[in-house]
């Protein structure tokens, strides 16, 4: 599956973030670097069952 530019706005720790993958992407970083939040955002869009559950208060950025 090819991912077009991913724009995350006011989701978890992101006020605004755009990821433009060119080829394969590896998500790495230090602890608390928001790696799992990027995966959660992708899952919300790409996995139909993920929208069955209600959004959590943790899904909205407080910044």
C-alpha cells in the first residue's frame, strides 16, 4: 500500500504535522518521540474498525 502525504492536525501530541514519504518509511526516535501517535493516526484512516470506537480525550492535541 502506498501512502500519500499524511497530514496530522490536532491529534494527540501533534498540533500540525505533515509526512511526505518518498519510498519506504521507518519510524524511529527516542522514547516519547510520538512514534506510536503517527501509527495510531494511520490506523484511524486505514483500518475501518478503528473508527467504530469513540475518540478518546487523549486523541485531541492540547497545544
